[in-house]
C-alpha cells in the first residue's frame, strides 16, 4: 500500500518538526531597558542613555563579529585582534587629516577612511594569519601567547609610524551635534554608527543564511571533516574568514576612534577584554549571540555609568557571570562546542 507521505512529499516535509527560534535572549535587551527606566526616573535621560548604549553596542558588535567568526570557524583564540582595531583607527587619522588638507571632508572623508582602514587591516590580517596563526592551529595556549605577542609588536610598529602620543580624531561637522526629541539629546554620530552596525549585521546574517559561502562556513563550524570530504578547500575558506574578520575590526577601529574622538596605540588592547566578554555572553562562534551580547553590554555600560559610576567598572563582568550561570554555553551556543 502506498502511504500518503509517499504520494505527497511536500506534506511529508511539512510534517517534519522545525526548531523554534529562541526569542528569550533578544527579549533580555528590552527587559534591561525596561528595568532601567524606573531606576533612572527621567524619560528623556533614559532615551538618551538607551540610544547611546545601543550605538556603543553596535560599534562593539562590528569589532567583535570578526573575532567570533574566526573562533567559530577556525577555532582560533586570537588575542591579537586589537591590533587590527588600532590599525583601522590610525589609518582613519591619516586619511581624514589628508582629506582636510586637500579641502574636502565631511561624510566623504569618513567613508574614505572606512574603506582604507578595512583594506589595510584585511591585508595585515592575511599576513598575520600566514605568519603567526598558521603554525599554531589547534594549540590554544600557544595561540594566546603568540597572538598577544603579535599585538605587542604591532603596537610598537604603530608607534614607529604615527608616534606614541594620543592623536585627535574629531568628528566632521556633519556628524557633530545632536537632535533634540523633547528634552532628550540624540547624538548624530551615535545614530550614524548604529546604522553602520545594523548594516554589518544584516550583511553577515544574509551571507551566513542565504549564500553558498555562508552554508560552507556554517557547515565548517559543525563538521569540518565532512566539508573537506566533499571536495571543498576549507583552509582557503579559513583564510578568507580571517581576512574579512580583520577588515571588520579595521572598520570598527574607525567607528571606535570617532566615538572616543582620539586614538592611542593601545586603543585595541583596551577594548580586547570587552570583545571577549561579548562573544562569551553570546556563545562562542555565534554571530547572532555576538549581536545580542554587544547590545546588552552597551546598555549595561551606559546605564550603570549613569546610575553608579563605580559599579560600571565591573558591571559587564557581572553581566557575563549572571548569563553564564543561567546559560553556561552563552545565549546562542554553537552546537558543536
């Protein structure tokens, strides 16, 4: 007897249970904002802090997204990721300084700085992978030591080129100032940086979910040996992901430098701990987890900085501990880890 499923394969496919999307981590972002409102008291102050926190979170996501991709696919603990951030920030000072001297600036100079920073950081990332990362694949302790050493050497090279002192990176006039919504002040640059972060997230999400390269990356995370047995050269994919991750760090360095309005050779090392907090909260190797984790970290930093400045120094570590006690593998854990 022929079964109904055999006669109607589409119906049989519909009968296969589908995994439900977990909305709880995303709801945490809204919950954190809702809890902060009565604690802050003023709606206008809360709105200003919330927009600032989301913008900070999105900048951190741009920087951390490359790091979480590298760990998710390549299983590499790259503690030298900060050097690409610093390179991006210092390239921005040179490009924007040159553009101002050439008589043109504004948003055009910012976009030119972003493109140049991504290109140079990606090129350095390619060399970093070949010289420093490749000899220590699969050896986490050696990866930590050698990549930290690479970052220290990179900082010294930056000092040789740009000098050891802090360099100003002022906002162009088009991104300065703020919009007033009632008594709330929404800074233009924070909205701009937030928009860049959303574009990066959308591009990564689309690439990972809707393209062949994304399919190979996700398959490589789950079962590298199977992907290789199908004839795909996973090593080249590794290098490509590392280069893209380095370029995103360069872009994040431009955004973070403009956020701080100054850069130092240690700018990457200073944000490194925050990046690892984000990817641990989100789940090692998870892009969506990195996105949600970055938003939580940005909001927490701004709310606690306003309500209890002394607590702000360790608020994100406390957030990480609380989330790991609830979900030891992070908000969106990658199943292979």
